[in-house]
C-alpha cells in the first residue's frame, strides 16, 4: 500500500450478539479515511442484515462463495483487495476454523487466503473464552502472526459475568489503524509491544506473549480504563431497617444492587470508594471499604461524618426510610398481650439534603428518585428541593427497573435538562452515572 493510498479494510463479521458493534467499527474506520468492505457468515446475517452494512459501506456485502456476479472466486478477490482483515466479532467457532485451516464458507475461505495482516476481536461467553480449545486456538493464531484486541470483563448477553465482552469500539478502531501503519492521519496507533494483562488471565497472556514473540505477531490487549484514579467516592446503598421492637422492623424492597455495582465500577476505574451499606446480602466489592449500618439514623451519622473535603463525589443510592417508629419497644412485643394497633412514626433525617448543604463548589452530590408514577416531575422537584447536582430517576414499577433487577432504565435529571436512557444492565447504568459525574467535574475544572 502506498503512503497516499486510501487504506482498505475488510471486516469479517461472524455470528454473535456483538455483531451490531461492527457497524460502529465500520463507521469509525470510515471517519479515519478508510474504505471498508464487509463479508459475513450466514449466522451473522441473523443478527444484522446485509442491507445495513451495504448502506453503511456503500458496497455489496459478501456472504457466499457462489453466485457473485463480479467474480467466481470472491474469497480471493476480497483477500487480495484488503490491506487489513478485521474479524469483528470473532466467535469461538470462527477462530477454531482459522486455527484449523477450515474454509467452508466465504468468511473462513477469505481468512485462509488472506496475505494481509489479520486483526481479531473475539466476543463470546466466558466459559467458551476460557475453554482449553479456545485458549489453544488463540495461541496457535498468535504464533502465526494474527493480532488480537482482547475481550474485556463485564456482564455478557447471556447474563454471565466474566471475560468475553467485545473490546471497546474505539480501541478496535485504534488497533486497526495502528496496524495500517499510520496511513490514517491524526489517529493514535497502538504499538506492537502494547501488551497489558488487563482483565485477561495472566497465564493465558503469557502464553500469547511467547507465541507472538516467536513470530513477530502483535497482541493488543485493551487496558482497563482508570479515569477515576485519585478520586474518592462515598456511596450509600441498600435499605434501612427501622425497629418496632428487637425482632420486628419497617423496611423496603431495596437490595443494594445498584449502589454496590456503582461502587465496584468506580473502584475498577481507579477511585477510592467507601460504601455505607444498609442490611444487604451482597459481598463487598474488591478494594471497596464497606461501613455497615442498620437504621436511617445510623446511615445519616455515617454519611455526614465521612463526607469531608477529601470526598469528591457522594452518590446516594440507598432507599432510606422516610419514617421510623417514635418509640420502639426494648423487648419483643407479645401477640395477644401487647397489641400493636398503631405505630407512631417520626420523620428521619434527610441524608441527601444534608450532604448537598455540606458540599463545596468542587464536590458533586448525586441522588436517586425511585418512583412508580410521574417520574420526571418528581425527580425535578427533588432536584430543586434537595439542592444536589444530579438526580437519577428510575421507574420501579417496571419489571426491568425495579428493586433487585439486574437491569434498570434511568433518566438523568439536572438543571441542564433530562437525559433518558433505554434499559441497560446495571454495570452499564453505573458507567453512565459515573461518566456524567466526570462531565460535571470537568465542566467545573
């Protein structure tokens, strides 16, 4: 390829749920000045139609070894045309074919015939990724000079959590442009020696490192994002239990999943995190300090005492009781002897409002509004009343957004307006919230 030629990338799309991400990769390459063609496996067309890629690329999409009006040998034509072949997403099945030299469809035949560099972006279930067969296939491909943008950890489409998630689109595009030798201007390339153990199994990476070193192959491993290093977060999570007597209490349906997920993601992104947790059955996230409390009063005291000037952001996800029994009994009340006809309640102290009053101009306070109706109206009223920087509103009457769900549909409500999101896994919801916190902090800086 000459220095002035338009870089030519063939994207081979195989049949996984992450196939739709190849559309974004295609667009990213085009913005960087690349001409892109697409070849798809038959299974891939079940996830994304050929019409989509044809509209985006401006070229016919290859799906079969037969019936091509331009050439009787489409796999040879495509492999000769490309300066780089990018497999995105790469399933375990297609990588197995690549390692074994199987060429029983257009995608695998084109890869077998490819003389240009090959970059592979795997995506699959964690058990498939860690299966010894897949490990061996990746090792084999690396020893032959095939390059990789490694999958990351996260919640997978099947619901499992682990390594197997397709790498970030920007990292895939960056790796591809780097392998094209800097022919696309103003786009940082990833050096061949960029190898980081990241989220992947260390022994696996060492094996890949050795295989690549023996053949000059490049392994590009997505590095964990550490954009919150040096920041300190204080997060409240879970319900509170308000005692009626030593064995009975008033509570709500909060499980703490949202708060614990945000805490874990903040820690993974480099922050120092403290959770003030009501009674939950969740394990403490790695690297996170957990302060366990029971009542709203205990949570108030713990939160306000720890919200010093060294805290950059407080995120109040806890479903704190609004009321508590005025005079809880000091012994178990006996049915039929000590009737409980009426429980006199008093208001609890408002943690979100207190932290909002305490914060200085450099601190961010985020509240939550769990509602069953008039979601945005209530969230906007809460934002104004409490004086916080952001309200995360979610409709807990929805099955996909209620307490204990592994997904949530949120709206971010601030003075700047309302930003509504579709239903997402909690891990992605956590990142959406943390990204907004970053935006607020950067705008002030």
